[in-house]
């Protein structure tokens, strides 16, 4: 009979197929597909951005990037319709060039 008084370390054995499956699950866990916005949502975002520009209000921008949604707090400085970009000045006075296609949601803070 084996007597183990806590001196041996017991390790689980995993096949390489299981290890690869677990790694793929972890990597793809939080990624999502880019949401498609309808005309009403785009119109609401457009009105909100124009109002915030007029009154110099701080907005919360939700941006889609590589399967994740990032948040940016700032004021809209300029709308570039030729390049389809927004120029957003964040709280540290840094200018960000944001494409219209990356925009998912805009909210007042």
C-alpha cells in the first residue's frame, strides 16, 4: 500500500488536443462581431454628437476594434465628412481620429 503524507505532487495529465482546445476557448471568449446599426440609431448618434459639439459637452464613445468594444471619453472637435472621421479631444487634450465605421454607441456622461 502506498502511503503519501503530502510529499508527492499529483498532476493532471492532458492530451495535446485538450490543451489546444482550452487555449482556443480562452482566446475567443470575449471577442464579438461588429454590431450593425440601423438608421434610427445612426440618426440618434448624429443628433447627440451635434448637440454636444454646440454646447461643448463630454460624451462617452463606444468603439469597435478587433472584436472588442473600447470606451473613449471626450468632446467632438470636428466632423470630417470627406474622410468619414470624427476628431475627438479626450480629457488629456489628445486628439483621436475615429472612423464612423468604428462607432457603436454614443452617450452623455
